[in-house]
């Protein structure tokens, strides 16, 4: 069997295992009220820090303004991704940093677009709940791990101060 095919099959198996093991990952949703209505189109969370559904125009603007950009590749069928979304919402609210902007990008689900696929390829994403952080136009962090709210805040503050 072709090595690329074996590697691809292994990546799929690992991603499926990670989505079914959210209890082992100790990812419990934080106790925050879920926001459902926002005045700004595509806004998932944020008071000053903003977390949006993928929007290339907003992404380009954030990059051009020198903001730190957080990209979350998630699948709507993934339990770990859904729980992590609650952590990210709470993290963006608590971080409250005007220089941080985030985007949720669909990965291998029924809402994944060709643009989402191109982004996943560009950043070499191999499974959902992977994240990429860009600062000053350069990738400064890439992680396949599921993060808690506290881990998100810790990592973003570290990047902002560095």
C-alpha cells in the first residue's frame, strides 16, 4: 500500500479518536452564557477581542492592521471541537484584547468550502481542532491540541507579550 495513503488513513483514525476522547482530554465546557445574537455579521464571540466565522475580508484587514490572528480549524460533527468552542468564546471574552482577532474555519464537515480546504492545505492542517496563530504576518504557533479557556488565554498573552 502507498505510504501517502497509509499516512492519510492514520491521520483520519487519529482525528476520529481525538474527537471521541474529549473526556480523556479533560475538556469540560466553561460555565459561560452562550451568546447567540450579535450585531456584527459572523461574530461568534468578543467584546473587544473578536472571534468570527471565516471571512477573508476581515482576515486580510486584521493582517494589514498588524493584529494577532487566531485560526481554529473545526468540524461541526466533532465533540471535542464543539466543547472547545465554548472555551474559545469564554477565552476571547476574558482576553478582551483589541489586537487579537480569531476565525473559525470549517474542516472536513458539511460546511467546508473550497476556500476552507485551501486554508487547511496552506497551513498544513491534518485534522480538526487544530489551531494556527499569526503575528506580524508570520505563523508563530501551530497546535493540534484541544485547548481550555485558560490555555487559550495563557498562549495568547504569551504571544502578545513576546
